[in-house]
């Protein structure tokens, strides 16, 4: 308790809370609510203008780097609280952190944070738009995305949900407009996009990781859903 009180006193003395938390909190709420248009109007972060009072490091660049990473994590939490699937929120954060690593000055960080906040907010809106409202279907969808690199069968999904295959298949089609197998492939293609952007795995490795029977089938499925090949997508979107 004493340490908490001391921290509150220190924060009050140097104005740290006023300069960070109260400035960022309204943005946190906008991200959590998926209010992308409002964020575009109000988000203006100039980390090079902050005075951090030497709380984290001795130079302004390090201070700004710390603040930028903290903001990415803060907005990621807001997105998750807004209903975004945690690994998907982490993908947005990872993209922003990679961009921060390439930044050269505090003035470069603001636009990166801006883009990340907009991205998180968009994911919140997407999550709200795609929520089916059916608990069985939502459990099934969660199971699929958390087992995307494993073998997934309709029987396995139905067993996890606790209903028959035929009943789940009907519910899933009714609420998502897709069959379970089609949905699995769509989710694997979405995951493949992230992996292609990161550039850490080869295309054959991605195809194998996401349980496509071979690279040819992966390429065919990817092109059918995106209009381009994995190789061209990587070239156009690589971080």
C-alpha cells in the first residue's frame, strides 16, 4: 500500500499521469468501441513533444520508443476488450512494432501509432459485424481459429461444441453463410496472409503449417479467395 501511495505522489508531482494516461484514455475508449471515424478526427500523437521526466531512459528517443510500445499494447488491450480475437489483435500489434523498429526519430512514431489504432478499431468493428449471436456457432468459430494449424474435422468441432455434426452444420451455415469446411479454409487463408506479410516462413512452410495438402492446393485456394498468388501477395505486402 505504501509503495502505491508513493507512486501516486510521484506521478502527481511530475505530471506523468496527466501527460499520458488522461491523454490516451479517451483514445482507448474509441478503439474499444470501434469508432474508427472519430479516431481519424481526434488522433494526433506527437511523441517527440512529450516530456517524460527521465522516468524510463535518459534520452528522448528511448523515452519515445517506450511510450510508442506502451501505446501499441494499450490499444491492443482495448481491441481485445472490444471483442477482437486476441491473436488477431496481436497480429496488428506485431505489424506496428515491426514498423517502430525501423523508425529513426520520435517524430516517426506518431503516424505508426495512428495506423495501429485505426487498425485495432477496424478489427473491433469487424468483430461486432461478424458476431453471429449464436453461442454454439461462436464456440465453433473460436475452436477453429485456436486450432488453425491442426487437423480440423466437422466431427471434432461438433464434439467440442457438444452438439451433433448435422445440427452444428445447419446452425453454422445459417448464421455464417458458409459451411464449416469452407470457413476453415477461409480462416487459414487469413492466417496465411499474416505469415506472408511477416516473411519469416517460406511459402511451402506456410502451406504445410496451415494443413494444406500441398503447395499447389494452397496456391489455388489462396488465388481463389484473394485474386492473387501467395508469392505476389508477399511481394506487395511484406512488412
